[in-house]
C-alpha cells in the first residue's frame, strides 16, 4: 500500500485544522497517493485557510491558491505550461464542495470539456464550513445549516437535494470519476493513484465529515463517515469511461443511525420526531441503494 | 519593414515575436481579431504556444495565472465586459506578482450595452496593481508590448500590465507599422526567467493568505514595485529607442508645449486628433499644446508637473467617468498639480464611441480659457 | 525583499505552530496489546503518529490535538484518551 511506502509526511503537522478534521485527513492521504511529483492547486476554503497562513505552509509539495472559483482554470494553465516545458509533475486540484458544486462550476466544466490532464478532487463536507456552515449544492436534504436553518415555517432544514456532481463530470466525458470516503483511507489513496495515472481530466469526490459543521465529537469523524456509507446516504463507486463500476456493497442500516448522531439533523428528532422527514431521507438512501446496487442480498432459503 | 496592417494584426504579429508559451483568451468585440490571428499562428506552426480556448474571460486570465506561476511567459487579450469579468483575477495576479501581459482593446462598459470605444474598462481597474500603458497609434501599440514584457518580467517589478489601445479606432484601422523581425525582438526581449515557479524539485506555496500581521506589508511591496516600474519603463523605453529608433523613455510626451498657455491632457488615439487641432490653433495664434499620458499606472505625477511648468490652464480629456466625481485622469492630474496655481478643468468626452473632431478640441480649449469645465462635453441638448 | 514575493513561502514553517497546546485529552498507547496495524498513524489528521525504532506507534505530543480518532479506530483498544493535567 502506498502509505507503507511513503514514510515522509508531505502534509506537515502544525496546520490549524480542528482536531479530528476530515478534510485534513484527506489532504494527508492525497499526498501519500501523489508523492512529491505533484503540483497542488487549492481553492479558497477551510483547507486553504487552515494549511497556509503566511508563512506557515503545511504543504511540502508545490502548491498554489488563486481564488475561490478558479482552481480548475488555474490548473488548465499549469498543465499547458508543463506540457510546453516537457515537465512531468501531476496536477491535482483540491477544493471544497462550495468551490466545486457551486461557484467553480464554470471553470470546472471548461477544464473538463477541454480535456486537460488534471485530477480534480472535491473534499465534500457538505456546506460552506470556512464561512460558518452555510448551505451549498452539496448539502444533503434535511440538513440544518446557518442558511438552511429550521424554523416554524421550515421544520425540515435544507429543502433541496444534493447535486449529483460526479454524474455531471462523467457527462463531460471524464475517463475516470470516483467517490471515496475517509472512512476507507486505502480506497481513497488507490483512487487518487488511479486518477493521476489516467490521462485526461479525472474527478474524485471524497466524503470528509466536519465535526464542527455537522455537530459531532472529533473522535467520531471516521465512524460518522462509515455510517454515511452503511446507511446508503453516501455511496463509494467509480465511473470508468461513463460506466458505473465497483459500487461498495454494504449491509445497510436505517438512516436514523447516521442522522441522530449529528447536530445538523437534530431537528428531525427533537423536540418531536419528524417521521415523514426521516422517511424522505430513508427514501434517498433506498434510491441510492437501488441505483448503485449496493445491498448485500441475503441468500434466499430454498423453497 | 514598414507595412500597412490592421492594428489587431500588428498586435498579434508582435505578440508572436515576443514568444509567449501559453495563450489563453475568450472572444469579445473588438478584441477578436487579435486572438483569431494568434490561434491561426499556432495552427500554422508559426507560434510555438499552447492556445487554451476557454469558456470565459474569467478562466482565460486564471489559466494565464496558472501558466505564469508554472514558469511560462503568457499572453491574453480582452476588453470591456470581459475585463470586468476578470476583475477578481486581475487583483489576484498583481498580488501574486505574476508578470502577465494582456492587450486591452478599450471599450465602454454597460449598461447601456455598447461595443464602442472609451477607456472606462481599464480605468475601472486602476487600483488592481496592473501597469497601464496607452497607445496613440498602431506603431505604438506594437512597440509597447515588447516594452511591457521587459518591464513586467524585471525581477524588481514582477507586475502584470494592460497594454491598451482604443477599440475599433485602432484595432480595426489599417496604418503603416514597422514591425521588427524575430531576431530583433529576441535581441531586445530576453527569454522569460521566472522569479520563482511551481516546481516539484523546489516546493513553494504560492498565493498564501496574509493575516493582519502581514497584509499591509504585501500591499506596500506591490506599491513600491509600481513606483520602481517608473524607472524600469524609462530604461526599457530608452533601450527600445536605441535599438529601434523610436524612443519611449517618457511616461508622458509633450507636443508643442514649450511656450503653451493652455495644455490639453489625453491618453490613447485621441492624441492624434488633438495634435492636428493644436496645429490649427497654433496657426491661428493660440498658444496651445498637448501632454499625452503614456503610462497611467504608474501615474506620472512628477512628470506632469515638470512638463506643465509655465502653463496657466489645463484641459483634461477623460474618456471615462467616475460616476459622482468626474473623470479619473482629471482627478489625478488635479491632485498632481495641487499647489502649482495652474487651473485644471476636466471634460468627459467621447464615451461609448462618440466621435471627437478637431473643432471639438478647439471648443474645449475655448471653454477652459473661459474657466468653464468639469463637465460632460458634447451632450445631446435634450438632456440639458 | 524581506517578505516572500507575492505572499509565497517555502515549506517548513507550519511546524513552528505546536498544536499540541490545543489538547485536552492525550492518547496513551499500550504497546502490550498493540498489533502494529498502523491504523492510528493512517487516520491521524495531523500525521503525528509515528512508528518508533521498536516498531511501536507513538504520538508526537508537540502536534497531537487530542482528537481521539486513533482511539476510535484502534481494533485492539490499545489506545485510551486521558485528560491532560495542566
């Protein structure tokens, strides 16, 4: 495994992420996968802020941040430049869900349509965390954020479904699209390795729970991300040349087991349990399970 | 060799000879002929560059920013709405000290939508940290590109530049232009040596954020570089003159100013009209001259004071309007001349492509002599 | 110029920021029960759990923020979080 080969930490300690930060772990794992021969392009966001207050950068590889929404375009220019110079560094964008699903879509769409040899990784913590937990296009249905709060007129929290960004990028003709989770670090590392070694624009969306934004104890980051998978609310899969492959199969548990552990879904249980809302979220998980075929079927007893 | 060619074509030809390695641009009137020509040059193997056909101006400049950070000489061109869409990247590129050169085919800003010329677009970005050079004719716009690369890439400067010429008035006009050969350009403009670059062999974090402990110092450094660019431009302009016989060592350029009572101040192609008008007024016995501003950023305040010694009245022709406070050039000229006793009047003129004739220039001089100014010139009477 | 041009800096300085001072709970590793699977080192967001010369894992308390992820993922329950004595 890559992490056994790579004993040098390329994402250095001393960064200012919260204890138990999912995105910080993703950054570490990302560099374990890429090694040193990489140029990282960051968007504005939590990871950028916790890792690069001047002059204390945590990145021991070349790294650039320009703006919130232009990482894919900056990466396009870097790729063109390296091509002209005959250089071999891999180019990896690492951007939050706000930068990816919302404000950066124009630049991402352009870069993927043009077919640059870049890997774009979205660390998905399902809201604008750096600015204080506002709703993004990646925020799941029913989550309470500071801009999709609950109230008498909005008892359910975020009324909109999560945008299907992997499908959008697969539709651009991306040769490799994958979802991953920090719950399965080796799987994420392998997917990054595959993406950077696949010519053309590749996309990975890695689920990175945010203890501060979602409202759970820092020790539970991995457990929460595992529950997302075990409920079917997050599915790890790959789309290779447009075809869905290798969706991770699970013995599903009810979504409540995931929801009740997070403050962002607390309104579904207190002061009164909202069965109808929970059922809608269960239906989302059921639909995911159906679409990706992730349910491990028990063998039917012989009749 | 002198050739008759379109302004846009002259720009494309000289940019080709400056050897950018990455070109990224988005089509917008009246800039399109430049980038079409460059795309053809790449397609025909005349220009060894990556040409990135982006989906917006915002990505065009972002791609240039990335390529510049990775160590390439880069080029883009835009105007008007496209430049304003780039605005966020513009401030960013200057702050990151990336020596990007971009041609601006100056055009008005909407609303109302107008594709015609004024200088509102670049003036709106005067505080972005980009050097701003304005050309009077197609020879000057070609020459200024070589100077721009030289100044921007100087390791004491490291700032991007807008190289500006008036949309349609110059971009689509055929004039005789003396284009230097590739060898001559190579002799003037050395290959790009980045100050630092994204490189796995020497990791560096670029574009970090600054806390209040550092932010002001970074802004101070940009401002200092802008001031150093004054001398760098003069030096590069003088060297250009020595090699090519056309001297650009002045941030400003006077025309028949020596014994003038009234001085007009202007930027860009309007200076040609003004010179003709000055000649006619001189013939009629009026002591009038022109001070052309070539570098709006850095602003040539001391040069303006020096050039206008002995002048009693100044009329500034502003092809822009800082709504609520008059023209930007006029405001800054007044600031530069503060305490000299010279009367300065500002005229908002030629917005959105309104034509300016010699008699309009004469009329402005008459107004200035009467002490009437700080006004829009030539408005339709129904709004008055 | 004294500052990195364009707000750029080489790596290394982040380590000046000793985030261990944030810690409320400290991880205590029990080498007797550890099976050396390395999950603690793999999931640490600080990257501050290292294998020592004896092949055992230990946290760098200069940087450990005490999040407790290592305790949670340890399959042998060899790590326990103890309140820091101030």
